């Protein structure tokens, strides 16, 4: 049983973070109690309400976060951490009410070490603000998720995010060196800032991807890179997906690491090339290379050789440059799209090379079986496999309740993924939307996540219910 947010708790919160950093206004509670998960967007457009916190607080330091958590733990009040609110999985929905703790006041760059190439930041800093700061100094983090203007460093870490240049720079878990975290009981812990160590399991990584259920990330040390001397773009057309995937697999086997690799399936190619007035056939691959000039030229040359071996037709730099320039545009269309269709959503999954193509076909068939129009691109690759990003729309169907249709689609896709042996998420995370499949995803090892949650958060106050900690009935209560 949770305690409610009583007036004396509000007074205590005010004394911790200052009166103007506490709000019980309905507008603040609504705005800070949702992310960009489809049901939240749908409810917003329909004028329906969603689960809402009782109070919003804006702490200014790890010490204030700690005091808020000590109070919440003592009074058994749930706390949800809010970063940018651009998650797409319902991860910050306060399904048990309580406190939303928005950490965006904690947004400073604390230290830039130009010798070791590291930067230390507060977790509430928006991704693009850090990138622009680094660019002015001649560096880059190399982390460019498409939510870079709206998400925080803490949110990237909490969700194990992947940027569009990840093939070269890695994902957020490759960039982080050390963390400062406030535990649910209020203790502040710091991990050591060294490039690597062999002193037991990596406790820092425990919090990367923990989606706010094990602790609140307040500070991070991250690896940075010199700003690239040169960035080039190129594009190819392949006769089908198989040829395109083989080209990418072999580019990686040759040791080349393009920054951007996006291979579109046939439907996505039709739309992408068609909009540029180019023949809309086959499967489009766009690549970019960046870094030291000589290395960039050499990488582009090897990639070109491999693409030609797999029948790739050079399309020049236009499709790739056009995508780079307009990569955020589609999101401004989202409200319009949502009005035109019943459901608009995305699902990203991953698999090793030997199952990647099968995963694509199985998930695509599963989606189509639900009357959905899917299209997909493959954009994060490894020597051992890659990820697939499905975007889908379900045309209007007035007789079917939208939530029933929504969960049937998700169930079909998740079950298909599990059947093939893929992972149900490559980078968006779990939140509420994937919670019902966490046991199937992890098998017996899911017990370890449960046990960790119990040890670190004995009163289950921190973001209760997320990351697979609730089942179907709770998820369906929200949508
Ligand atoms: C248009 C659009 C494009 C996107 N593109 C990408 C993409 O290219 N790559 C990608 O990986 N994702 C992408 N996403 C998904 C999303 O932006 C990421 O998951 C991002 O990491 C969320 O960060 P945030 O600050 O917005 O987190 P929020 O939405 O505020 O929170 C997400 C979860 O993390 C927890 N959390 C947030 N901050 C902390 C903290 N400091 N400590 C502990 N827990 C915390 C929250 O409680 C919640 O559970 C996209 C989303 C949108 C809407």
C-alpha cells in the first residue's frame, strides 16, 4: 500500500527544493505525467485523461534528489523521474500517482577533460545542448538520437538509447564511463571514472537501461571525440533486401564502420526515393563516413567495392544528404498522421545475422496479419547482427476498440520476435508497452532484475510497475 501525498508532504517537499519548485497545478501534473507513447498522444488528441502524479518537484542537485527520495521512502510515496519526456514506451507514466521529479534544472556541463576526452554533465541536460557545447569546443559526443532536441542525458542512459551515428560511435552504454546515482532509499553512490577495470561486475551498467526503477541518475561522465575533419554521404540501390543486408554485413566484416547505415525495405524505399523523384524500386541503402579525412576516404572506397560486389547501384549523395537534412521533419507531421489513421507506432527489434532477415519477415507478416501497413529500415549494425525499425499505421476501423486493436498488433509482433529468438527492443526500452513480454524475453534471469529491485528499493517507490514489474491487467488499465 502506498501513502498519499498529504499537505505536510507538500510542505516538506517545498522546504527541500524551494517553494517555486513544487507544483500541484493540474496543468503541470498532466504535462509531467506522460511521455510520447502512442496511447498518451491518442488520449491527448481525444481530450482524455491519463494517470497523473499528485505533485511535481524540480530538484536542483543530487542532494535535493536524495532528500526527496528519503521523504518518499519514509512515507511510501511513489516517485517517477522525468527527463525530456520523449520516451515512447509509457516509461514515466505514474500509474500509482505520487511524485514526478523533473530533473531538467540539473542541466550543467561540470567538466571537460580535453586530454582524456571526457565530459562530465548533470543528467537533466538536453542532448542537443551538450552536442552544441562540445561542437563549439571542437568535439562531438557522437550521440544523435532523433529525439536529441527533446531528451536528456539521464533519459538516454535510463533507456539504453542509440543515436543515428551509432555504427561508428557506439550506443550510450559505450559512451558512459561513470555515473552518480541516488538510490531509492536516498543514498548517493558514484562509480569510479576510469576507462575500464576488472573489479567485479560493472555496477555502473546496472543503472544503464534501468528506466528509473533502481535509482535516479544525476550525473554522468561520457567519452567524447574530436569533431570529424570530414563527413561524406553516399547511397546505393539493391535489387532486394537480402542483397542490401549482405552488403552491409560484408562492409562490417571488412572492418569499415560507417557512421550512418540505413537500409530501407521495399515499401520504405518507394516512399523515400519516390519523394525525391527517383525510380522507386529495390532497397535503398544510405551511408555516411566521418572522422579523419584519409580514413574516411579509405572507408568509403572499401564500402563502395563491397556494395558493387552485391549488385549495388550508386545513387550519389542526394538520398543520404536529404535524409540527414530532413531527419526530424517526419515527427512534426505526427499529430496530422495520428488524425488520419487509427494507430501510428514504431517497434524496433534486433537479432544476430543468421536470424535478422527471418525476423524481418516474421514480424512484418505478424503486423500485416493485424491489418497493419508496416514499413521498415535497418539502421544499427554490429559484426554479429543488427536491428530492424518497423513503422506502422493501421487505417481507421470505427467498429474495433482502438486499445484492443493496439494490443493485438503489439502481441503479434512481440510473439513473432520471441519465436524467432530476436530481442523485443533494440533501443526504445520497455516502459509499460513491453512489460507483458519481459519474462519471455529474459527467461529465468528476469528473477535477477526482480531481486535487484527488491534489494535496492524495498518499498517499491521508484517508478513502480515499469520494466516488466506489472502484468497485463495493469497495462490494460492505462490503455
Ligand atoms: C521523435 C522521437 C525520436 C526518437 N528517436 C530515438 C532514437 O533515435 N534513438 C533512441 O534510442 N530513442 C529515440 N526515441 C526514444 C526516446 O527519446 C529515448 O528513449 C530517450 O532516451 C528518452 O529520454 P528522455 O530524457 O526523453 O526520457 P523520459 O521520457 O523523460 O524518461 C524515459 C524513462 O527514463 C526514466 N528516466 C529519465 N531520466 C532519468 C534519470 N535521470 N534517472 C533515472 N531514470 C530516468 C524515466 O523515469 C522513464 O522511465 C525517440 C523518441 C521520439 C519521440
